[in-house]
C-alpha cells in the first residue's frame, strides 16, 4: 500500500485515515513511506512474503499469561 495520495480530497475512508496519520507525523503526503517504518507504529515489522511466526510462540505466550493469572489469583484470600 502506498502512502502517497493523489488529489486534494481522499477517495475513500482508508485514504483519509492515511492522510490524517501522515499529517499527524509531519510527513508530506507526496513522500513514499514504508508502512512498517512509520513512527506511529510500534510493533509492526516487515517480514519476507509468506513468513509467519511459529505457533509455539503463541502457545508459550498462553502458558505464560495463564501462569501469571493463576499466580496472582493465589494471593486472593478465601480460597480452599
């Protein structure tokens, strides 16, 4: 997706959102920007086409969050 927008008026809502984001970051509308490198995007990373993260990262995140919730709930009094 290109960040350059032709014309004075955005053609769609998506163009308006991109134009607003460019206006907020101070980047002129005619400058090509890589969406993965925009300063208002924190965790987006450009990866090779077809590249996906391993499902084991999601399994590990689930186990970690579940363990943290159980550990925090163990501090609540009144359990058996």
